[in-house]
């Protein structure tokens, strides 16, 4: 029998896709019933062609086994009508033919309406009927893993002499044909809706009409038998998305597989692997499908051909690894290899064509208009000046630019009360106080308990008491103190506000701005509320976890009215915001005298501690006591009058004065000396130490506040010392990322020199390129290309690695990139599992947003109904390749979120963006 391809027209793209969906079972499947009798006929024809290919590669002694398989599939194809049902007339002829030929043969029949398969085979003296279920129940199909099934289920046989009776063949043909096209009542699963039971047409029919009723008829005419059975691990899917009937794998394809595996297993029972012919047949069938799909690569969007090629490679590797070559010629794999090469060549050329299509099409006619010297010969004068400045850097002058930041104020002790008096009376507060509205805020009754050893100290205290007594003259006992409770109507702050037009205008402006901000916040809240309701409606329609995650991520900042509703408190708040400088200075003086000089403290209630630590150990108290004695001893040594102190200072050893030199007045508190080539200054009053005119340990605040510092070093506080690098002021004490760093400041520009080994690197400020290059080249981030590996490289931080992984996933191709030898999806998944991504700190909002985008690449799958799990719906992005929408993306992102939540405890003092819980 010749192969049937010469008898048919080339299949359509839809028919080829049908074969791939049902035979290969790719990741992305239809979600509506796609049954088509013509496509089923193509499946049978392709099966016949694959069997002929198998016949060409088996040895001569096994040609009969393959020929009988060809004849059986051919008879099955001839038994079907245009609708795919068993034809009574054609079945009658085939049964008559089956009993007349001397060579044993078989006839597989698909009884579609009963969801049953019937395998009729003939031996020397009997005809055997074998029955089995085709499509399992939806609930069984949706179980995790493969479904293990045994074929056939039941069997019965009729003696050949009995079977040849024409009435029996006629009756059997009529019965099988009717069962193939007509549904039998009582065998369809039921579902309860609105209090009534209905046929669940989306589930499979119970095969009892064939397996029980028809089986009993055959047994009554003949007898039951025990056939040789096989066990298969089948992959089943039930996909549904708003259609009348779900998509499920072709029952005809299951009938073909079961029939051929039973046939070859029984015929090749002496082989080391009895099903080796069946596996070769499967590889050759997929080879035929790959050959059909290769010319239509673009129409099939590449994914289906890629899935078919992957399945072909899986079968080839499986056969090679199991060494199942019994009865085969050495050329058995030639057709498989050729198909694989042709498909690979087609996919590679298509990918290269796509890559070339993105190249710029430069017209040669426009070349004459180009002026390269105007486009590439850039005049970067500012860069030239900056580079010249680097070469002209000179070491910082040792002592020429030291300027003390403070002077030593020589104020006699008796002048302090006079200054205090002037500061309090020459102010707005002083005017109010003189008018006897407020009394002084200092009570010096406790000063009577002071033990003052010197007469000068007692004179100073007397002057202070006299001044305060003069303030109390004419002030009634009911006069409120200045430190009246905050927000009291009679407080100084409220009284001052009532007299200040500036503060009243400021309060009005604050309230007006707050009213505008409150209205904007109300509008934002209403917008967020509408957005949340829309997302909830979408979730109820789709039952999608991704949608609920989006709803939970909606946030709005709380608005707080800036002023208190109590008018007096609001006025006092404005007063404290715009407090007069004179009053603030007076209040600071009073607080200093009360707390630091007189040692007054607020009332503190002591309660028993619930725990005692080493800090409260009695030995620490004893240590503090001894330290106090030492301090008092040191104090008593220098507790002398000022007129005697001057004489004592003259007696300081001359060596001290030779090592440290004091600066002239009014900076005599500063002493300095040389340490090597660098000057060292010390402030005797503040203990401030400067080396080369600059503080030690940390960089000055203007360095750390510079716009370039945080992008380069984040929040790292570098320990620094003086620098001997020309033009630099500081150098890092320790290497940073294996670089020795030197810092300087040129005007408002931060200068940085990083030295590794003998190679120095100078930082060029971005403003050097202003008005010379496009802004994207100056301020925006960009990616560099690794010239050796020809791959994208990132800047090293987590956000850039996540973005790189996302870009790789979006630029997916079925073919691996030549530099990385990985597809975009493989590269993206690898990046998400690298130590550089897994070793991260607290996630930022930008990180979480990027992770959500990566997770959305995985299709969202849901069971329907969700409580029964009998069908599934999968939401695919139609703009992306199905192979690029890998399920591992969401798994990797979920793992990263789980890790972030576990490690949150280590970042208590760091701004941490909490991932939305799934």
C-alpha cells in the first residue's frame, strides 16, 4: 500500500496546529473545543505515513508486523464517515473483509458518542472484541502528574464460524454505528443547578453502553476472555474559558496510541523492549509533523514548531539512551536528523531575519550630505580645562590657609549679669515684662543653699538677685510666668501672637494651603476608591491572585491638618514656628541657668525595674564613686582664684611651650605644631583637633551632602585622614572596593581620585559635558556591551539586574543567542537565581515593581469551578511568545519575596518596602 500523501492536498496551517496541539501537547493550548473531522482525518493519514516510514527502517523479518499495523489503521480510516462517526455500510464491509483474509488483522473503532474504543482483531479461530474508555473524567484529568491507565479494560471473543453469519455482522455493524453517533440516556454526569439536576455536557460520557451493554451481548454470543494488557502514563488536559465545551486531547489520538502499542507489544514480545517499534513510530510521527510545520514557521508563530522539535528531540534521546534498536536498520534515524536540521535551519534564518530587520536602513544617496567632522569632532573645551586642572594640581599648602572658626571672647565675670540683663530688656519680651505683664522665669531661692568658697562668686550671685528683685517690683502675685502651659489663653506665646500681624498672616496662609491640600487629598482618595472597586470587580470576574495583589498594593498617604482645632494651641504653634530671636535667646539662657548652672531637674517617678542587668551591678556604682573622687581631686588642684592662676601658668615647663605654639589674640585658645609635613591644630576650649586645617575621622558634611556622594558610596561613612595626593584634602583610611580614595573640593565640584595598584582614576563631574552632549549621555543610565562576550552587562545593583532579566525575557527567541548559548527565557531565569540577585538588602519600591512585572510573565492559571478543580483556565499575554511566559518566573519572584520577609528583621532601621503578600 502506497503512502497516502500523494492522494491529498497539502494541509492547512490550522490542521497542522491541530496535530501539534493534540499529539505534541505544547504549553499553550486552545481553551475551546476544536474538534474537526477533517483534522482527525489528517491525523489518521499522518499516522499511516509514519507507519510507512517505519516499514522502511525495520528489517525484513518484521515487515509483516508493520504491514498489519498499516492495514489496521487504514481500515479504521475507511470506517469513518465525513463527520468522524462509524459508518454502518463501511463497517459491514470491513468486518466481512476482516473474517475473509487469512492473515490476522485488527480494526480499531472510535465510538465517539459513548466515549469508548473498540479493538476488533482476528485470530485463526476467533474474533476478539476489546473495550476501553477513551477520555477520562475531568476530575481525573486534573490530578497532579500523569494519569496511569490500563488498556484494554474488558474483552470477549466470538468463534470465527459463528461470526461469519451475515445476520450477526449486520447486527453488530448497525449497533456500533448507532452508538457512535447517538448519545445514550443515563450515562452523562449530572450537576445540580437551581435545585435541579442537569446533564454536565462539559464532562466526559461514561462508556457503560459499550463496556457493559455491548460487552454483555458479545459475551452472550461468544465468551469472555483475558487479553494481554498494557499500562500507559497519559497526559490529559481540560482547558475551558467561557466556551460551551472545553478543549481536551483527541480521543482518536488515544485510540491510535493504544492500538499500535498493543499491536507492537504483542508482536514483538521476544524483543528486549517489546514496545521499541512503538517508540520508533512515535518519533517518526513527530518527524512527519515537524516536516509539515517547518514551511509554515511564521504562520505558526514559531512556538508550535519549537514545541514539536523539542518533542522530537525528547523521543530521539529516549530511544538512544535506552538502546532500543531491535529489528531496526542502521538508517532508522536519518529522517529524524534531517527533519531536525531543516527545522533548526528555518528557525535560525527566521531569527536572523528578525535581527537584520531592526538594523538601520541607511540610504547611500544621503552619504554625500554627511559631514563627519561636524558630527564626531566634538569640542569639549570644559573637559580640556578640567583635564588640564588635574595635571596642574599641587599639594595643599601646609599652614597657609588655616582660619580659626571661633574667637576667644574675654569677658570679665562681673559683666555676665549685665549682658544677661541687656539681652532680656532690649527685646520685645523685655517690653512686655517691664509693663508688668509677666514675671521672671527664674526662682533663685535654691541659690541660698549654694556653698560659694570665693567672694567674687558671692558678688556675682548678689548682682543676679538684685536684678531679679528689680524685675519683681510692681508685678502682682497673680502675674503669669513666661513658661505658662503651652496653648493657654494667658500665655506669653498667645499674647504675643495677638499683637503680631506677621504671625496672624502666617497662620492664615497655613490654613489656606492646608485647605487646598485637604481637597486634593479627598479627590485622590475618591480616585483610589474607584480604582480599588474596579480591581475588585475584575478579581470577581477572573478569580486572579495577581489582581488582588494589585488591589492590596493601592495606598494613600494620610493627611493631617497642620494646626490644632483649639485656637489658643494653634496660635501658640504659629508662635513657636516663627519665634522671635530675642525671646528664643532669652529662653535658652534661662533654661541653661536652671538646668546646667543650678542643676534643676523635672520630677521623675521611679518604679521598680522588671529586670536588672550588668549596668546596675553594685561594682559599677563603686567604680563610679572612685572616678568621682579622682575628678574632685583634679578639680581641687586647680580650684584657685584667677589672679593666682596666671602666676601658675607662667610656671608651666618650657618644653610644653616649645612643642605647642599658641596663635595670637583673639585666637589664643588654638595651639599648633607640625607632624611631619602637616600642621596639627588643637583648640584648648572645645578639644577640636585639625590636621592640615581639616577634621579627622569623617568627611565634612559638604562632602557627604554632595550629589555625587550617595550614588557612589550610598550611606557609607568613610573613615578618612589627611591626603598627600596633589589637590586632595582627605584620603580613606581603608581601601574601598580595593581602591584607595582621595577627596577634594574644587568650588562646588567634588574631586575624587581612586587608585588601585599604580593606576589612578579621576572622577569627571557631569557638568563638564553640559551643552556639549545630549542629556541622556550625561544624566541618564545606560548599558554597556561586553565587547568580548557580546552580552548586556549591568551596573551591579539589584534593580539593574532585575531590569536586565526582564529585558532578556521579553526579547525571547526559540533559538539561543550565539554569545550566551541560551534563549532569552533561560538567561532571565538564570539571572534571577544568581548569587548577585539572591544576596540583596531591603527591597525598594522600585525593586518590588520590577519583580511584579517579571512575575506577570508567568501565565495565571485557575481551576473552574475553583472548588471542584475539574477544568482550568490560563490567561496568556497574546503579545508575548508562550514559551517566554515561563511558570518559573512567578516561582522565582515568590521565593525572593519570601526571602525579603524573612530578612526584614535585619533592617529595622532602614527604609523597607514590604512586598505585597500573595
